[in-house]
């Protein structure tokens, strides 16, 4: 007689454990589903950020090209200014030379 209730108790405990495992598995499935949805959302956000970074990089390239153009213009103007300055110096020397020979 003692065996009957013990067997029933073990079976009921095993049934309870089995129910607990099934409950955990269902809970795990829900958590896994939520995690996958969260990861998909994060991936979407990273894709958006990547797109924004690509756009910013394109804008920086445009800015760098404008700066390069400005620097080249500055160099050209600097060279032209030096040429004009040298021409002016030679012209002043020539005028000075003409004034000196005109006085003599």
C-alpha cells in the first residue's frame, strides 16, 4: 500500500515539473520572438544611421571639393599678385631711370 501513494506522488511531481518546463519553453519562445523583433528594429535603425552617414560623407566630399577650389583660386590670385607686384617694381625702376636721364 505504501507503494501506490509514493508512485502517485512521484508521477504528480514529474507532471508538475513537465508543466513547469512547458511553461518555461513557452516563455522562452515569447522572449526569443521579442528579441528577434528588437534585433530587427535595431538593424533597421543601423541601416538608417548608415544611410545618414553616407549622406554626411557625400556632403563632406562636396565641402572638401569647394575648399580645394577655393585654395586653388587663392594660389592663382597670389601668383597673379606677385606678377603684378614685380611688373610694378620694374615700371617704377623704369620711371626712375627715365626721370634720372631726363634731368641730366
